[in-house]
């Protein structure tokens, strides 16, 4: 069977680190308040020279090196982002050009914090149907550009960054085993941006009903993870690592409890990255590969939930 194998991973973060103490100087909050409610201690914030394109490119280049691939091997690029450099063209095509790739195809995917999981599942389907053999999947965000820095309920949560996977078509037991994607647009007003080219003709700012998002996140993420495990016929105890979307430590704790697994099997990086939306899953995955936690042959379950609502999970043998 041809599977989509994770051949390489990479990530990139802006140079500037904003701590909770830094935030307390611009909005009515404190380090204790933020850590207690979210688990976040710091986040990276892009400067004017750092964009979704430049961060995504840096992560992609590292993933290619890790995979031992040349850019010319890539025939598909999917960039998951809610903060593209331009309304159009797709930022994925700009990264394609930066890498010197003139063949294949590239496009952006927008599913907010679930974007990378959606993009990974899409690339997997294209590889399995023979439309691509080597795919570069990137999650890159500059959410700091759409935050209301006077709203302490939201601006403390998010950061900027990028992560990337190289997927290769290979035979064998490794690779993506199963995926499950979901959405329910009835809840769009619980997490959204109050602007857009077709409505306000502005970029807008992120708005969120935190308690409602929390309630749905715990239920939806546990449900979709159980569904993908069922589809792959893999018991939850056989999963070596869970790599979740890094939204809020309380959500992760509640999800682990609902699944009946120990929290120490969850890769958690939100303390130093905050919520980087579509970048959070590949960023956390890369951190765990680099520090030696995630090893070849292990079974990894990735999941995310974002505005829309959208949510999904992917089970893979690394």
C-alpha cells in the first residue's frame, strides 16, 4: 500500500519573544493571571520584516533538509494559514517561487487552527490518488497582525510561527494511517475575525467567546481522536505521543482526562509559543523530534480545532 510518509519536519519562529510581563505593560493583565488560565508564559511576535511567507519558507527549508530532499523533488505545496501575506495570490505560490520550484502546484488552505490537519489530510488524499509524490505541507501564521491589543481575553493567547512537513509517497507500514475532518458553521460567531474584503473591506480583529470555545473544544477533540483511532483499529494505549493544537493548557488537560490517558503523553509547547493557530501542530511536532521524544516507528496522533468551527485528527506512524 502506498502511504504518505512524514519524511522530514521543520519549524521557524520570529526573533522577538514577548513574555507575560511584557504584555502586562500594554494591557491590564499579569503573568500569574495568564499562566493560571492558559499555561502560556511567552510567545514569539513577528516584526515588520517577518511575514507568513518568510516564516513558512524558513520552516519549509528546514523540513527539506531534514528529509534529505531537494526543492525540485516537491510537486505539491499546501500552506495552511488564516493570515496570508496578500488576499491573493496564494502565499503558497510565493513560497514555491522562493524555493525555485517551477513545476507542480501550490495553494493556500484556510481552516483556522485546524488548517494544518486539514492540509495534511488533503495532501495524503492527493498522494494516494497519484496526483503528487512529494508534498510540502506548511502551517504558518502571523496572528499578531489581527489581534486587538486592548482585549486581554484574546491578545494574551496568540503568537506567530511556522512549521512544515515533507510527505513522500512510499510503500510500507509507516505514514498516515487514518484521518477525520469535521466542521459545523453554526458556531462561526464564537470564534471569528470581524473583517474581510467582501464585507468591511478591512482586515479586522479576532473575536472569541472563550467559554463556548472551551466547551466545544474538549468534546469535539476527544470525539474526533476516538473516531480516527477506531477507523485505524488502533487502541488509545498504543499511541506513543499526542500532538495537539496548542490552544490552552486547560483544554489539553480536560481532553487527556476524557481520553483516559496521562498528560505526559501530550507534547505541549504552548508555554513558550502560545497559540500559533495552523502552525501549532507542526511546531510542536518538530520540537518533540528535535529533543528526541518523537522517534521513528512511533505512533503519533495529531488533532486540532479552530474557528468555523472546524476540527480534525490524523493518526500516523512516524
